[in-house]
């Protein structure tokens, strides 16, 4: 009797699993009224532009280090191709499926950041931010996606409570946990700041009142001003490397060893490029003068080779990308999709703004890469995951909304 019951349970489980798999593939093949090909096109254009500039920027250093001038280009090209295919596949899946696993992603992201402190963690350039689980990646990148997919779930479940001070505080704590994990567990302050920024933007959009946020922003600015004035007296003798970075930002000529040298050379590159640049491939600053130019300082090489004109064209591409994300968020069929795409919008906007500000020395160096342009397999993979989610939301936009594009 028990064997018959057991067999029946196994048959029912198999039937349920088969039905779920069939529904999944049916969902992938499903035709919809709208698909944001403009978003996909501008992302692919940015990636292709990034690959061209990556090869131009890294060929010399790649040849010196590895004896292959296409080492960085080949790795980034293969990962980018796989990431584009992955994003298209994700876009075919209903984004609402994320609701059931968003909490798991949130917890997993924090655990993975904690594993960086274990023997599985990998140190590179003096920073322990990577995990080696057969493939090397930065778990803090997963934390960004975790906030983007989980915070909207919590906001929806809270209902009217989100309007209260207690509700906002709870949401800020959820963001602070991931931001603190990125800062403390992976020694990545810049990613922590971006996660905090994404959290604030999502809460701001979901909250009906603007005044409390303006008051909080003013209070934060006042606290920051007081803190800076208190540090001013003994900043020159501080042993903190982050304080030294601030000094390198304020007086780069005097603090070349603490990051001032890289910023100065980046400014020289931008200035020497003029309006139309020296021509693609003709940069001199990339020949070992700017350390790791293919990473967070690649925008300076863009301006040196393509001039201010090329830099502005790149920023216009980013502006159009953000416009497409804004369009999707505005026309999303439900609040969950709208808030998720808002979080993606905030992530891309913050990362682009902070990277450009570092390169032109408006803020201290942070190590933030330029999305889709800088070298980094982890970054491109998770950025394309976010684009796949945004495209999935776009597929659920009703055709009547798409006509107003």
C-alpha cells in the first residue's frame, strides 16, 4: 500500500514538474505587443563602442603583461557576447517570477559577500573583493541586483505603511544591510554608496511626499559639512587611506602616491585631446602613464583619442539608455515592474555620474567603473542581467502604451 502511495506521489510530482517546464518554455515563446528594441540596440551599441575603446586602451599593457595585445579584448568580447544572449533569454521570462525568489537573492547576496572573508576570497591590487567558486566574481555586484528586485517586493507588501517614518526606516535598514556588507565584508565603499543610492531612489519614487526627503538631504549635507570642517585640522596627519584619497583629490600634485598621479594624468589626457581628439589609437597616456587605464579611467582615453566631441557622444548614448529605462518604468504594467526598472535606472545613472566625476576630479577616486565600457566580466554580466529584467518588463507593456512612445 505504501509503495502504491509513494509511486502515485512520484507520478504527481513528475507531472507537476513537466507542466511547469512546459509552461516555462511556452512563456519564452509567447508573443507580446511590445518589446523595447531601442533599449537593446543602445546597450549593444555601448558594448561595441566599449570593446573598440578597450582594445585601443589596453593593447599596449596587454602585450607587455601577457604577450598578447588582444588579451583583455578577447576576454571582454566573449563575456559580452554571452551576457547579451543571457539578457535576451531573461527578457523572455516573466519578471513577476522574481517575486517568489527575491528574498532568497537578498539573503544569498549577503552570504556570498561574507564568504569573501573566507579562504574562498581572492585579493587583487590590495583589495579582497572577489570570490573564487570555479569562476571569479565580485559578490557585491549581486547585492545591487538583490536590492533592485527585493526592495519593491517589501514596499508592495507594506502597503500604506510605506508612508510612515517607521516604514521608511525599515526600508533604509534593508538597504543599509547590503550597503554595509559591501563596505565591511568586501572593502568596497563605492559599491556600498551605489547600493545606498539605489535604495533611496526606490523609496523616494514609492513615497507620496517629497518634503521629508529634501529635509533629510539638507540635514545630511549639514552633517557632512561639519564632519569635513572637523577633519580639516588634522587631515594632513591622518593615516586613513580614504582620507589620503580626499587629500589627493584636493591637492593631487602633492599627493601623487595616494591617487593624485592617476587623476592628474587623466586630466592631461582629456586636455591634450582637444575637441576632436588625437584620433582612435593615438593616445599617449595609455602607454603605461595611466595605471589600469582600461578600468575606471577609460573615459579619459576616450576624450584623448576622440576629443570632447567623442566624450559628449558617449554621454548622449547613456542619456538615451536612461530615457528608455524611464519610459519602461513609467509605462510598466504594475508597481513591481516600475520600481525594479527605477532601481536599474538609478544604478546606471549613479555609476556613470560618479565615474565621470572621478575622471574629471570633481570627487575623490572611488574605483567605480564606467558601465558597458570599462573592462570587467562581472560588471558586464550583472549589468546585462539588469537589462534583461528591464526588457522583460517592457514585454508586458500594453500596445496602447507603446503607441505613445
